[in-house]
């Protein structure tokens, strides 16, 4: 009989910056490569993984996330695996507009984006609450793997911020702070039941508000 796992190791990596990030544009699912500066920053930050036993780096199915995962995996000799459920929210007509344009053209939705992101439904896009539930469900499945290996996941800013908020018991409105003020590579030691708790949060659409 296999020994019961005492803890789960989860490492979250923020996907590297693109030219849209430098231009302060909203980025959901658009296919964009890492910028030169973005690649350099990821290359520097993922050295924190050196020496760890990591079999795979999971990432959303887009160019920037794939490049980020490849750079991380190269440090530890791991494989990379694209997982559609880790994709950031589809921002619909908001995709690609600058934050300034967002605030000026969609004032009400911009306030939701800042103060109550889970209430935002981007026109022609995906409800942010639905995106969070999808990402949380996917991460929970990865954490339930029978082996005791460290789980390493690349996420874009929105999904990363929401997951960090939940892990730190912070409200979703703090997601941008949790992205901006935390390191790109961050490791969590979780209790074995956290995968089930995360899945329950996703299914119930629960929010820390």
C-alpha cells in the first residue's frame, strides 16, 4: 500500500511579457511570442528551479506560455505539456486594447476589472468567474496525480493572480497586486486535501469577498 502523501508541492510561474504587456494592452488568448525583454526576464527568474526534480512543466496553449515553459523546463531537464484548461480568459472585444482605452471606453467594466473582477463578463468573451473555475479545476486535476512529484504550472496574469489570491486567502480584487508584487516563480507547500478543496471552490463558484 502506497504511503499517504504528507504534502503537495506546487510551483506557479508567471508567463513572460510580450510587446502587448510593454504597451499596457489587455492580453487574454491572443497568440503572441515573448518579447526580447520578456525572454531575458524569464531566463533569469527560472534559474530558481535549478536542482529540483521536476518531470513536467504544464502551460496554456499559446506561444508566450509555451516559450516560458520551455525556458523553465530547460533548467531542470523536464518535459513541457500544453493544457487547454490553463488558458487565460477570452477577453472578447476587450482583447488588445490599452488599459487607458479600457478605462475611457468601458468605464463600468473597467471598475469591475479593478474592484470586482469575478463579476466581469467581457463582451463576446468569457465570464471571468467561469475562467477562474476552469483554471482552478484544471490545477486541481494536476495536483491529484498519484505520484509525489512537484507540480509546476505556467499561468498568465489573470489566472495566476486569482489562484494566488485564493492560496493566500485574499479577495479576488487583490489579484493585480498578487501578480505585480510577487516573484515570477513561487513555490507552495500544500496539504494533501488542497486539490479537493480547490476543486470544490471551482464547482461552487465560491469567492473570498
